[in-house]
């Protein structure tokens, strides 16, 4: 029996995009257990509800995360809208869906790049991020921001997107599909990639369920659960079926995300084809009084937004449960029994977003 | 076995132009919606302070006594919320990014000298008017007190009824 040693991993580590710390208990090269600790970038955004009124909070909510920022703003607005009983116009619902799916596209593309970088395939990383630039350009064209859009508002959207621009999007999405076809082939078929992903870090369906995982991490283990099935915004009117894989290993997570990329393109195309004309914002009157819990499917999984108003311009409480927070127990389970060399890739397979976890 | 999956991409790159641009020689065109930085047309601004109240990052300061409007472009998060709330529509979001600086300096804009003079005049006038109005009100109150003193019986009568009731 060899000696047990503890290796600190992170918070600053070349493979980690964000600071999370893990104490890895190793026996030889195998991991016996992992003890995570977070709290390096806590910013106290939830507490800010006491200082900013409920409309300014939209901007704060958007800044919870730099990648899924639109979803955070939207989840917050949805919760406040439900408290205030505001009916969002249909066009705004469709546009929100489009922006949310575009966010998913660029987030998953970002993840693919990071994953390629983690297993040492630098040229693949570069090519993947080149595609992401194209999506960011589209988003900048429509909203004015590349990652923080500041377009969502309580009651709808701040700006309309003209139909010609949507048509242009549809055209560009067609080209994007071509780009993705070339890139994703490398992820799905390349032997070097497969050797790093296949059979590594298996999470069974029972474990995934028991540990309360969410997002592509959960669906890669065979659970058909996606909060887009709760039909918020325009999802009820779109043809949507969650992507599920049954293998539960790193490769399955990669496959699920790649399929979701195509699905997102499909959803955006459907939404552009169906989008009705009309207003994009309902004027909001009064102050929020009451509470609501909104669920939004972010690129990384389900996020929850709890809002409690007391009839003043400042909310009483705002709470966010982010997907990475739910996935950390799953990650700890996945790490057990794995090689030390795979830790970097395995942490990335949950697509960690530590900034949003700590808010 | 699948080897050379990436070859397609390599060949594609050989025959396509680079994804990057030769920066100093070619500059990027920003879209018209790009949120770059805030500018204020001081000729139209009335220093109402609406933008200062709305700004979520407290980047704007409005000083009505000094006739200045200032912004710290490094605190501004480019949310456009001030632009939407400006009653005079003098704020605008430009599509070029904030000019780089060696320190987080504040940009201060001031009314032109003539406008400050005009505003001072207006202020003086308003003060004079307010004084006059105050004086008139005081005189009126005095007159009312006088009439009330001349009819004490009626006042006492009503007081009596309320006491009984
Ligand atoms: S809201 Fe407009 S008019 Fe009022 S102080 Fe600001 S810039 Fe000037
Ligand atoms: S754009 Fe936003 S952050 Fe910048 S000055 Fe205006 S309100 Fe403040």
C-alpha cells in the first residue's frame, strides 16, 4: 500500500479558466478523494439589491457571469415580471429566446475551445474560438455588447431587433453550421481526442440524480431533464427535445454539448421563422411586492432566481442558484479513482463557472 | 482508427484569408449599436441630474452650483440607462471605445461662460420673484389677520358650538 499524499490544485492553475481550489487526496497517481473550496472571487452582488433599485439590478444581475450574462438578466427579469404581473410581448419573448440560444452557442463553443486547450490540442482551440468570434460579432451587431448585452429589461427588451437583421442572422447561421461541421468532426472522431475523453470520469444515472446535477453534465448521464421543457419565453412554441446521452463519460458530455450547439442553431432558425411583429416592451408601473422563483436553462444547466419584493423600489431579497454550484458535488464524485493527469479535463467537463457560483 | 480528421481544417486555412486583421493598418469598423462610450452635448443639457440618479455604477456627477457635468469613463459600464432617461436627449452612446488613459481620470464638462452668465441672471430673477411673492404673501396674511380680529364674535360663536357638540 503506497503512501497517501494531498496535492493542492488551483486556484491559480493553467488549465483552470477560473479560480476554484481542490485538495486532491492521491494514492500513487490515482485520486482517492477531492475536497473543493470556493470563495476566491465573491463579490456580494446579491447584497446590492439593498442599494440599487429593481430596474438597476438588471445590470447587476447581468454581471453575475461573463458568459451566460444574458440568461442571468433574463431570469431576474422573469422573476420580477411575475411578481409584478407584467405580461411580456410575444416579440420580446422570441427575441429573448434567440439571444439565450445565441449565448448557449457561444458558451458551448467557448467550452469546446477550453476543452481542446485542456487536453493540449492548441490548434483546435484556436479554430474553435474563431467560430465564437463570429457569434460575438452577431451579438454586437444586435445588442451593442459582445458578452454583456444590456438589452433585457423588466417588461421585455430595451431595443427591438429589425427583421432585416434577423434575416442576416439566419444567413450567417447557415455558414456557421459549415464551420461547426469541420470543427466538431475533430472532437468526435479524432483518436487523440477520444483517448483523452472516452471512458474517463463516468457518472452513472443514479449518481447524477442523487447529487442533483444539472445541465449537459446531467443529460450526458442519461437523465432527460432540461428546464427549457417548462416552456418559459417562446420555448413552448418551438420544436424542442432535450439532448441526452447514456454513457456518462467525458466524451458523452462533449457529444451532448456539440449536439446542443446544432440544436441551438435550429431553435434560433425556428424562432426567426416564427417571430411575430409588435412591441418589445410593456411599460411597468408600481413596485414589486411578493415573491417568485424563476427557472432558466443556462448553457451550464439550470439556474434559479429567487426574488422577494416588499413594495419599495429596492427588493428585499435576491438569490441566485447557479448551475456550477449544483455540479460541484458531481465533479467530486467523478474525480474519485481517476488519474491525476485527467483532473484538468475532468474539471472542465462540468463547464465550471466559478464567478457565477460565488456571485 | 481515424487519423487526419483535422486535415480538412488545415487545408481550409491554407486557402482562406486570416481571421485576424493587420491592426494598425486596418482598423475595425464598429456597428452602429456598439456601446462604446458616453458623450454629452453640454449645449442642450439642463443639469437636471436624472442621469446621475439612474447610473447604476455612480459614474456621473452633476453639480448645479458649479454648472458642471462629469463622468468617470472608467466606472461607466456602458449600460445606456442614462441615455434612456435623459429628458433633453443630450446624452448619446458613441460606438468607439473609451480613450485609454494613464489614470482613471474624470471628464468634466462645463457650461459656456455666456450660458453661466445667463443662468446666473435667471437665478437672480427667480430669487427676486420669490422674494416678491413671499412679501406679497406676508402682506396678505397680515390683512387676513386684521379682518379676523375685526370679526371676533363670529369666531367665538363657532367655537361655542363645537364645544357643545
Ligand atoms: S439627464 Fe440629460 S439633461 Fe439631465 S443632467 Fe443628465 S445629461 Fe443633463
Ligand atoms: S452608460 Fe450606464 S454606467 Fe455609463 S454613465 Fe450611463 S448609466 Fe452610468
